[in-house]
C-alpha cells in the first residue's frame, strides 16, 4: 500500500526512459505527469517516507545512431541536445523526479556490463545464429507471424515491403551471429509470479494479456548486435565484435539508478514500488526485466502501471510519425496545472486510447476554472466573508461550522479519493473531487449566499460548508495541480504542516482567515487553434 508507515526503503517510482531522437510530445508528458501525480500522492499520504522518482533518456541504439547521422552529428552531442529537452519539460511540468538518468552515463554503462557478466557467470548467455525480421524503428525482431507484406508506394515492380503488423514500421530480413539470453527458462517462474500477483500489472487487462502470452511460450532472446551494424551502445564485455542490445541496456537503468551493483551495500531503494509505462512496452517490462531480475535473484518491481496512448486522428502520436502535439505550446497557453488537469481527467483510466484535441483541452481549462476558481471567488467575496460568525473551537481558534451532512459528504470524498489513489485510479480520484466541487457550485447558485435577501444563518452555513469543502479539495488536488492547489490553500490560510492527507478530514484543520478575491486562474484568452498539432 502506498500509505503504510515507517518504511526503511524509499518509495521508488519510475517512468520509462525516453528516446531522445526528437523533442518530447504530449505522450511523454503524460507518462511523466501520471508518475508525478502518484509520487506526490506517496508524499502526501506518507510525509515521513522518502520518495525516489527516476526518469531520464534512453540514448543508445540504432534508432539514435541513425537519427544523429541524418543530422550530421555525433550521437552523444545529438543526445545531449535532446536529453536536455526532456529534462526541461520535466521542470516546466512541475515533475518532482529526484533523478534524471542517461544511459550514456559512465555509472550506467558499468552497471550494464556488470549485469551482463552476472548473467554470463550464471550460464544464461550463449552465442548463436539469429535470423528474423528486424525493425530499426522498434529496435526488435519480429517472427513471420508478426509481419505483413504491403505494396510499395512507388509501384508493384519494386522490392516487396514488409512491416510489423502491430506497429506498421518497416522490417528487414536480418541474419547474424549474436549472443542470446536463456529467456525460455523463465517461462514457468514468470507465470508463477504473475499468477501469485494479480496486482503486479494494472489495469488487469494487461495482466491477462501477459499471462496468455507467457502461456504461449518464451523463446530465448537475442541480446547483442554485431558492432558492424551497431556501434552506439555498451560493448559486450570481452568481445569487441558485439554491442549489447539496447533494451537490455535500457531496462538496466532502473537498477543503475539505484546505484547497482551497490558496491557500498544497501540496495538504494530497489525494487521499484511502481513503474509507469506506455502499453507499447509492457512486454519488455513484464517479461524481459523480471526474467533478468529472477536470474540475478533480485526482487521484482511491485507494480506496473500501464497507460494507453494519445492518438491524433486515431493514430498513435509518435516521433517517427511526426503527428505530435507540443506540450510546451499547451503549457504556454493554459499553464501547466491546467494541462495536468486535462491529462489526468481524460487519460487516467489507462485502458483506452485518447485522441488529442485542443478543443478538449480548452473545454477542460474552462471546467477547472469554473469548478475551482469560481467557487473560491464566490465563497470568499468580501460580503460573504463579512458575515462573521465562526465558532470558537477548543483550542481557542475560530473554526467554521460545518453541517453534519457536509461532514459526511466530505468524509466520503476523502475515503473514495484515498481508495482510488491507492488503486492507481487516477481519473476516478480526480472525478470524485470534481463532482464534489460541482455540487458546491450548484448549492451556491441555489442559495445565493451573496444575496442580502438570503437569511444570514443560511448564508453562513453555506459559506462554511463550501470553505471546508475547498480546504479538503485543496489538499486532495495537490498531486494533480500543485500550484493551483497551493494557491487555494494559501487563500484559505492553511499552513504547510496542515496540508498532508491526514488533514483531508472534516474538522481536521480550520479555515480561520481568508484572503478575499484571490484569482487562481489567469483568464482564458485564446480559443484553440490548429497550430497545437503539427501534421506531416
Ligand atoms: O519506448 N501516448 O521510448 P519512447 C502515450 N526508450 N504515451 C506515449 C506515447 C503516446 N502516443 N508515445 C510515447 C521507449 N509515450 C524506450 C523505453 S524504458 C526502459 C525504455 C510514452 O520515447 C509511453 O510511456 O519511444 C512510452 O512507453 C514512453 O513514452 C517511451 O517512449
């Protein structure tokens, strides 16, 4: 559970490490934001437990080697430039990662070679001939069953063209000698593991997908590439002819980021409590990584959170397709909190793809502003705040009089939020907050506490109920909209030490003074324009 007490080990959460072959898009921001919401929730619910939050860039491999070459650049200089863009996006998006790892870091390279030697020492690596359909863009081999023949665009007389059926990327028949990892030996242990841990892959649909793929069987995995084809990578120890397969290199980042092989003892936070990934890379995280960990006798990650994709016109948004939405544009237009709100409100159920739409973003910006900004403005107008009739609490402080019906409702909200967040149901948690705020707005519209004709008792009651709701929602919103929630709690004069989840209970912290007329949101200026999405 995210909120159990007194752990020695930090709560360790990871995102994928991104290929820095182009600038980041909304899909990457989505992974970062989902992980950040859950990292912030871990701190909120258990302020005493440190959170280790890793993200970074995956810099080796043919894809990067080719992209750099196409721009006439050295691979490292190319990666330096683009890795920085991912790091900067994290900063602009209020991502609270504690570590940004690059697979070109010396410490990581050493860790990958160490891992290789460990697998080798256990007799799990051998040399073999390998042939198959290789996709440069997906960095993996496909079998005959996984590819489709397509007509070449320039005419039927051309060479036949083959593509991966799943990703549509071009594949080439490739034969080579390389090293293999005895993956097939881990079929039974992996099945046993996932059978015993239905919670290990969320949502459940991805768990059952992996179970049935594992039941189909596992073949050994090719884990090196000839240096003649791939030089941009980690050399196989003691064999200058081979470079380690980029996915082995990449998956090792979760270990290397904890200081693996831990020369000074301890395990630096290992294993991950939560790994956030996109559905395109479940196989790598649910099969290759756990198999290597089982091989090394290391504990496996506790949970994988798999999210679906952002699409544009129903096609996966991707750097290679070029149909990407620029997160920096959206942040500039709406502010990061609103973009986070949109991503969480529509993309946090994880099971279905979501089509990117500037109109939807705009609509959600308006919604957040109404639900949160307007409610605060209405509840803290000078007239309403002037209806001064707070109760004197036991500690001598004045606290609002919250009706018992409101207390019950807020208790339910708080419980529902906690249970959703513990179960990784990000959108449901945010929806619970939003419906509560929507109800308060309706109550206000009906009772009109700002109207002098409304009986003072009723106005005071509504005001105090709303203020308590805003205080609690302010606490609960912190993982989603950190600056807006902070400004809201500030407007209600809630001190820092009363902003953890434990205070999100009715009566557990008092609004004793409000700052009237605080504007949480900048006015919405622009209607959506076509430049958010660059089509090719
Ligand atoms: O796969 N919608 O890197 P990557 C939602 N380097 N999320 C998306 C997305 C989309 N359209 N496109 C990308 C790699 N993502 C490897 C990972 S991990 C050891 C190595 C998100 O840059 C999604 O989480 O192609 C995806 O898994 C991740 O970005 C990495 O994309």
